[in-house]
């Protein structure tokens, strides 16, 4: 038995770089050459570590979901209230109207849009992602109801799905060129449904 | 001067077939081979008539916008009220949860999602498309206000942008696998903002 040569690169860092690229460009528009350049890996290292482009993409979607959910859970824990967390998420869309990370949207919903239900493996990853986001929205709404900021008669599950649809639609409008000003006005209407 | 040979095919029909394909698969995932098969054209006919894949796609997006806007204008003219037209548009999302044309979304918003602002020519076509849809929503809302079905204090432009964001987000959720049942419940929340 040989232990083999130790890895000359950090797989987590390579995964992060590949994920950033897929997030910005989408699956189909990202070439193997793009991936090698972004990760700094040789073709053989990339294939040995992550399989092919499809399996690398699967790992990137899971990596995104884990990181994003953790980040949002921390945001919720640190927010002054459940309602404040929800508002903060929508205010975050402003950042997507400008700067280096503009027009990226959400990798899970970008993937839903690109693949729809055409690829069963990807469809399952998208379902896992939307389920995780829905649970987080449900937790925030439940907290906001307990805090007296959302009326208790509201259906938590439906309201969570509605907020996800709204956030996704808003991010797509930003991709179509909608201004920060318009995002703010639309967000006002979206959040009025929490009254 | 020669008049050349007459076309052996209907360019409008070829454009429609190519558009249907791009709508279902997206730009990047559609190959030249797919396009030749869908349109029944030879490579030289396709290039002579439509230019390259990119210019063909541009013509498909314009073709989609023209047809969809005309269809929606007819729907609005035939609807019993502005409010009924808006409801009908959202009910139409049900059809996208099943059947042959399931999970297609809207070609303009799919294109916004796929390209974001990365391609100036496409970005301009997307802006033209969202502007045309926004004007149609504004016309329906203005009519509904005149008919007493939406309070006159509502901001027509903001409400139109909100409805576009909601419809787009809902269609993306459908692409992620959301059921007809959930679509109905979310639509209820969206339309409650018209009260």
C-alpha cells in the first residue's frame, strides 16, 4: 500500500473558485478551460479530485448551499428581530445592482432557471437547496410572529414560499437591468404583505 | 443582376422553431446541430437567412417579444376587467407545472437570468422586453383602477414592476419543482397586494 503524493493544492479553495465561476457564468457557458484557469489546477488534478464538469458542478452547488445557509443562519441569529432579518435579505439585493458581484443572483435559483427539470441529479440538488432556504424563511417568520411583528393568522409555509418567489423575481429583475431605486420601491410592496 | 433562387422554406416558421428550442433549452445549451434539426434547414440556409447563432438568437428574442405582447394585448382586450386579466396571467403559471410546455418560464426573463448584463446586445433586447411587459402591466393596472378594482392611491409603475418580479419569481419556483398547489397559494399572497 502506498499513500500517494500529498495534494499540492487546497481542494476547498479550488471548489470555492470553481463555484464562484459557475455562479457568475452559469453551467453551460463555463468551459473546462475557464475552470482550469480559475482553480489553477491541471486537467488531471481537476478530474482526479472532482470527477468531470458535471460532478464538479454538483459539488459546487452543495458547497454554495452549505455556505449560504450557514451565513444566513448567522445573520438570523445576529439580527435584532426576525422581521429585521427578512428586511436585511431584501436590502442585500441592492448590492447586486452594482459593483464586482453585480447581477449574480442566487446560484440555486440560477441553476433552477438554467436546467429547469431537465437533469434529474441537478433537479434534486435544486430541491434540496430551495427546501433549506424555505426552512430558514419559515424560522424567521415564526420568530417574527412570536415577536409580534407579523400577524399570527399568516400561513408560515405559504408566506415563506412567497418571500422566496419575491426575492428570486427581484434578483432576476436586477439581472435584467432594474435600478437600485426600483428595487427599493418593489421591496416596499413585497414587505407590505407581512402586515 | 440576378434575383437568385426563391427560398425553399418559410423563414417565419424556421424562426418560430428556433425560438421554441431556445425557449426550452436556453442559449448556451442549444447547439448548431439542435438548431438545424429543429428548423430543418441546411447550415448554409440558416447562416444566409439568420447570420450566426447569436444573431439568430437576437431575432428569436424579438420574435418572442412581438408575439407574446400581441397575445397579452388580445388577452387584456378580451378580459372582463383589468383585474381579471392580471389574475389570468398568474393562473397561467399553473400550466407550467405540467404538460409538454412545463418549466419553460418566460424567454425574456430566462435570457436575463442566463446572460445577466454580460452581453450588451442581449442586455438591450432584455430591457426592451421588460419595458414592453411593464407597459402592459401598467395598462392593466390603470384600467383596474378606473374600474374600481384597485385603490387609486397605488403607484401604477411600482405595482407593475412588483407584479413582473412576482410572476418571474413564481415561474422560477416552478422551474425548481414547486407544485401547482403551492403556486396557487403563493398567487393568493401576490394578488393580496392589489387590495
